[in-house]
């Protein structure tokens, strides 16, 4: 039944719907500059809807062939990596590693793995940009934070900027996850301006009622020319949903990590800067805490 | 959990498969399956961790879909044959749909995707119940209707399960997921011989329950969920760690351990029925599972100091003695020499 609704939605050629959605499931790869919408037809707020008429779409058979080659290549790599070991690396390497660099910023390709967002999407006036730092060795996130709320009659608060790593995609746009179960701490080498940031870890749950769940902790930066090496144990991350800290706290499970993000929302108007050298993982053998937050029974019986 | 709720849930969990096993009427069998499914859902989600909730929803959706398909096939069978007797399910299309529904409930390939995720999201004890007790009712129904099942379809599903069970478990590091793929592979062996000898299926099932129970109780006692923590578990109980290696070899089907017995008998039965190529293929596919069992045994038992591991020692909690575990370890290792007794019983 869900499939029939989806098909009806796709073929309903009204001026208000996206006409190309009807074609995407069948010939999406053939269209030039086509973004896969296999997961949803979500359009990011602030971006204009794409109402390109059918006769202006540029179908390219070469695009389809390239898509097939790329995805079968990825599939072959996945099959070979499956034999090698977890995440394509041997078991000895998996068991013996104590540190791992997950994201580093050395080229534009590394920057393209991140998405920058701000409250401009909801009509706010903050700005955020991401570029390569000096000598292409770091990433520089900079911009201006503005807590002025948009005048739409609904929004009461504003003022945030964020970056988030794009989700990993496998062959044929299947979801892939990081397995960080070998490590117990997040390691960041950053240089900030004294502002407090929030680090969010997204575990991409299977069902949509948990899609807003994030594991969050704070990163306090110092201003100044010296680099800061921050180690945050995963046991410190607390569960929040839609920005609200949950009463029932649970530890972060590290076998299925999807994305990491940084958010600035300290209600201080003005410019900001955060330079990131790399983001890595650490197996700190001195850290034995399993979970930092105890669960107390509410309304305990006497 | 509230003791009253716990009592109702546990009694329903036991009652459901009992109803299914002892019924001749299809609707009663289906009711037993439903009671069983509904009883285990709160147990899977007992921790209330987001992953446990996700596991329980996945379990519920898959089992509900399988139940609805089973009910549809039952109604179809009644429409064609005019009766609800389980042993008289002779309609071909109904049998095929029943096969699909029951294999979905069991977690056989190609309907296996829910099993590793569900087992990973829940506790070790629930993993034990899901891999042993929950297989009882669907497998019993398959055995009851075995005469009307399509042998080719079952053999295909079995080979696919063995392949996927072996291939999927290859680079896993979480022990519960490894047990899930082990379960898929073993179910493949059980269904392979279903149409030829239900007694062998039953023997394989009992052996599988013994081995899996021993393994999961060992994992629970050692408080280890990952291969990395299994590497330091020898400090808690060196003897149990050594026995775990034997149990893993038994799961792999190496002689002269217990796990070899059902595999040997199945291969013998297949060869007697001129299915030599299938027997050879099954034996070769079991090598995939053997690889990851040996890997766990190597990293947990054979790798010892002075080869230092990368992992710090775990907290040592008060040891929860399980007095029946030694008996289970003996049963899971030493039954092959008394195989003639089983042959006589069968």
C-alpha cells in the first residue's frame, strides 16, 4: 500500500510537485547532476525547488554507464574488503590499533565530506563557511553568529551554526557505518576562539521515530595561537533528541556510528572561528569509566 | 521488571510453543506462534536502550509479516483442501507460502536480515532465547508438513543459508552477531535434511541447542560481547576459556566433538539419497563458518601472554556460578563416541 501511494505521488503531475521525482526511481542516474533521493524527497530549507520541465532535462546515457561502473566497482571492493577483515583492514591491524585518524583536511575533497549549515535555513542571519586553512593542512570553519530571530511569527529563538560529516554510502547508495568499538575516546586537534562548541555523534537509527536522537558533549576551546588537543571519552556523551536532553540516559554504542558534527549556539553574537587539524579516535587504557550518567529510578517505592 | 508482568510474559513464552507443538489444527498452531511472539517483544526491549527498542521493532515487524503470510497460506490451504489438519497440508502453493513464512520466522536466508541486528541489540540471555527457544515452534511446524514441502526449494534455501551464514560471519567482531550467523548456518543444515529424515533434523536441532546454549552461557559468564574483550577473558576463568575453545570447535563441526555428529549423519544421508554434489557443497560451505570459529578461539584462548594484547583488563564482578555449565560443556564436546546409541534410538 505504501508503494502504491509512492507511485501515485510520483506520477501526479501537478505544478506543485516535483516532476522529476517521478523519473528518479527509474532513470535518475541518467540525468545530469542528479542527486540520489533514494532515502527521501527532502528539500533543504532555503534551497529553491527544482522545477525544471521534462523537456529541458539532460539525459545522458554516459552518466548511466558511469553510475553502473562506479557502483559495481564499489560492490567488488566491498566483497573483497569483507574477506580481508572489518572495514577492509586485517584483523591484526584492527586489534592492535590504539589510535585512528578518521577525518583530516588536506584537500577540497576532504571538505566535500562535510555539510555546513546555519540558521539561515530557518530565516536567521547567521553565516557559516568552511574552507581549507593555511598550506592546506587544516579546515577553517568561520562565520558570524546572529541571535536575531527570523520575523515569521513562529520562531522565537535563533543563532546556530553547524557542520556535520556526510553519511557514508556504499555500493548502490546503501548505508554504511563506522565501527569504533575498539576505541573509547574521541580525539580532536583544534584551535578555537574561546567559544564553547557541542560535538554531536549520530548513530542513524533504523526507524524514523529515533532519527532525531543525538549523542552530545561539549568542547570548550581556548583562544590563542596554540593548538588544543581535546580528548572526550565516549562514556561522557549524553543522549538528546531534537535538542532536548532525555531523562533516560543510555551509553553510546560504538559499533554503528554514522556521523559526527560540531554545533555552535552559545547565544553570543559576533564572528567565530574554529580550525580543525584532524578528528581521530583513541583507545585510552587509563579510562575505565563505562558510562558517566547514572540512572535513578523515578518515583522509587519506599 | 514488575514480577507480575514477568510471570505473565514468561508463562506466555513457554505456553506459545507448547500450543504450537501439541496442536493438530492450523489456527491453534498459529495462535501459539502469536502468543510466543508477543511475549518476547517486551523481553527484547527490557533494557529500553534505543538499540534494544530498534531490535524489538525489527523482530516484531518480521515476525508479524511472517505470521500474516502463514495465516494467508493456512486459509488458502483450507480453501483448497477443506480442512485445518496440519499434516494434511497438501496444496502446493500453500506449502510454498508456508515454507516462506516459517523460514522467515526461523531466520533462514534469504529472510535472515533481521536476525543479526536483533541479536546485537539485546542482551545475551535474550540472544540465547531467540536462537534456541524461538526456533522450536516454526521448526516443529516444518517437520509436521515435511511431506508436502518442495525438496528443491528447501535444499536451495539451506545452501543459501549455509553460504550466507558463513560469509556474513567472516569479519564480524561482535560475538552476538557471530552467533546469529552461526544460527543461520546451522538452520541451513537442519532444513537441508528435513524432507529426507526428520529425525536427523531433530537431532541436529538438539545438538545445536546444546552447543549454542553452552556458548552463550559462557559468553554471559565471561561478560564479553566483543572479540576484543574475549581476548582478556582468560583472566576471569582460564578453564572456562579453554572449554569455550572446545565448544567453538564443536560448533564448527570438527571431529571428535559433538557438533561433528549431526553433520556426519546428514552428509551420510544425503549421499545415500544420491545427493553427493549437495553434500560436498555443504561440507565446503561449512569451512567458512569454521574460519570464524577458529578465529574466535585463536584470539580468546590461544593468544596469551607474553603476547600482549591491546586491551586492558576488565572489571571483575562477582562470579555467578552456573552449576549446569560443566555438564553442558561435556555434552557439547563428548557425545560423538556414543553416536551408535543415537542411531539405535532413531
